[in-house]
């Protein structure tokens, strides 16, 4: 999986909307790519801030 493909899938990955096989490929890429991992962390922080500021919105977590 390329970095571009990974970055495009990060929100769906964080929301748990990817199939298990695609999520596994994204996860493997994130483990070995520091740049994409930084994008993942930034996206997670953004979602955390958004959901903390909007208590009426259900928080989504990926295990």
C-alpha cells in the first residue's frame, strides 16, 4: 500500500469502517511508515478535539 492510499483511508480506518483485510494492510503500513503514522496521530487528535467539543456526537475508537 502506498502512502497516498494509506492517507486517503486513515479516517475510515479510525472510524472502523474498513474491511478487516484492508484495515490490516493499513495497519501494517502505519507500523513501518513514520510519515503516515504522524498523519494518523494528527487525525486522531483532530477527532478527539472535535468529539470532546461535541458531546452529542458518538466517539468512535479503533481497538
